[in-house]
C-alpha cells in the first residue's frame, strides 16, 4: 500500500507529524527517491509537496534544513505557510 494511502487510512489516529517539503534536483544531488529522481530539502510551501490534501489537524514540527534564508526568516515564512494551510482545511 502506498505511504500516502497508509497515512490517509490512519489519519484519525495520528497525533504528531513532521512535515517536510522538497524540490526536484536537476544536478542529481540530494536524496534519491523511490521514483529514481533526486530531491533537495525546501522550506515548507516552496517545494512540490501538497500539504493541504492530507487534512491533518494535529501537532506539527517545523524544521528548516536549507541555507536560502536565515533561521529566523525561515521559521517566520514556514509558520505563515502552515497557518494559511490550516485556515484552508
């Protein structure tokens, strides 16, 4: 069963989630996905992951691994994105 379907089937029992976002890496750097493509970490809301579709309403960790923003700016931008998503779901 795909991971996404497992998560959707278990969503009423999940009490904590660690959300991440990713961009496709064109230079073959980053983590290799099961689809054979490479991915690099991105600030949540700036990558390719559709966080709205999960409908999750529990606790969330916000973590930033990049160097595009300083840590304070990254947290402010990421938090704003998560707040906007929560208002939509």
